[in-house]
């Protein structure tokens, strides 16, 4: 089964946390799909990944760019895996029926949003009941990730 990590964002935003996680994914030689909540959110994240770091960028694409099979990071609002990714990032409350096709799934949710926290609890139960190895990670005072469960 797939390893599923729930990341409870309490000290940083998705825009701060996601690029670091994507960098680590690429460093391990893996590909990623980032599933967002809407086409507009996909394009906002795509724009951000070009400019978030003045030292470089993360190579990525979306339906607007095409050529999914060539993209190491694919951003989408659809439940798809067109680039053969090993890692799935679920944001904005997105859910996937394809979790089992990945080695790792990271669910990132805003810990300051009670609705997002509640939805992530429901998602936790569904994925755990489906037999996935589920863990919970929370940011400490310095913003580093600590495994809590």
C-alpha cells in the first residue's frame, strides 16, 4: 500500500512548504503530481513555482503547457497521473482515487482553517480504512516537520 503523510500547515503556507517538498522529490529522482482545488489554483501555483526562488525554478507544467509525459512535476485540478509520477501532493482538500498508484501521497492542509482540518480527518479515516500506511506530521515552533502519529 501507499505511504500517506498528512502535513498540518501551522507555521507556513502551502506556497512556502510545497516548493521545498517538490525540491526533495526531484532530488530523489522522482516525479510528482500536484492536485489542486481548481484550474485557477493550478495556474497560480504554476506561476509561483517559476518565481518562488531567485536562484532557480522547479521544472513543471499543467494542461495549459501540455506534454505531461515530459513534465517532472505536473499540476492539475483533475485526478490524473499523466507523467508516471511516484509522488502525489493533494492540496486544497483535493482527493484522489489513484492514491494506490503512487509510492507516496502527501496531503497538505491549512491548520488554521477548521473546515480544512475537519476534512483532513475524514480523509485520514478513508485512506487508513483503505489499508494505506498513514502518518501525521505537524510543524514545530521553528517550522520544521515532526512526526506526531
